[in-house]
């Protein structure tokens, strides 16, 4: 229904963003929107629906070719100089949920004034079934959707390296320090490994049961790191291998 996350409510939210961008200058509108998504049910489909609604307004979208974490979406907005970003994710909430977040030109969440206008435009699109959305084939043919791939990944990893602290300490102990990491069935498996290696950590292990992107979050009731039971498997692996 309209009180839940589905293609129609995603279209409505994106219609609000598109109508707001229609009020901006042609130059600003032409910057487009970056879009990413997580491992939850329908996340990729919702990302494509968002691109479809934007495309119906002539707004180009840059969509990650695979699931990526929220911080990388935030980086992509700045790196690609898009006007906005859309992240399809429910963060660490239970599997029944999904969510839709809009980011502004600086990669942070859209400021209140702009958010209020977007909400107003979304609510004005009262007939959810009348909102136009182009399918992925039309978007590609019209060059209104461009994939984001490894070039942005590499730029992101390089940027993360510039804010890494304690380089001397990492150079001293990082190679031999034993670490355990779990992506908790989410988006972090590949980027976390790259960031750790680039920083100088080589002796780390992933929790195999939790390294599969799984919308069911099969090994934990919810992927919320604020709760100790989420770390049962990582702690067990850490004890087994003698992790530091």
C-alpha cells in the first residue's frame, strides 16, 4: 500500500526530487543524480525505478553497477559533481524494511529547506499510478542512465587513504595484526577489504557465513552493530584464530 515501500511510493519520492530539480537552472539540472543500493529485497529494482522517473524528466542518473555502501554514494555525488544522490537502504533495520534517502550536492543529507520542497512536490503527485517512469532500455538508449563502476571505486579508496591516521603505527604492526571483519550480509565485503589492504592491514579474515549479501540476514535477526549478539559469529571466529 501507499504506507509502505514499493515501486509506487519510490516513484512518488523520486517524482518529488525531479519536480524540484525542474525548478533549478538547466546547468544544475544537467548535473544529474547518483544512485546506489544495498542488499535488501528490491533495492536494485527501486534504484532503477528512481532512475526511470528521473529520466522521464530528462534528468540523467548515474547508477552503481553493483551494490555499494552509503559512504561511497556520498563520495560519488561529490566526485561526479551530481546535484543529488539517492541511496536505497534501510541501514541496520530488520529485513522487513527498506528505505529511501536523498543526499545533496555536498554528499550530505539534503538540507531542510530543499527537503521540505521535495516533500511538497512529492505530495503533489497524488496519483501514484500516473507517475511516468522510463524502463532501463529506454534510459540507456536515450543516454539518461550511466553505470558507475571501478573508476569511482578506485577514486573512493584513494580518498579514504588520505584520511587514514596513524600511518607509522600501521606500518609497524598492521602487517601482523590479526583482524576479523563481518559485512553482516550487507555492502561492505569488497570495499572493507580494499580499504584495509590499502591502509597496510594484511592479516584479516572475513566471517564466511556473513560475507554473502543476503536480504534475509540469515545469521542475525537484524544487522545492527549496536547489539552484542550480532557479533556472535565474528567473536567466535576471532577466538578460533587468535585475533587481536
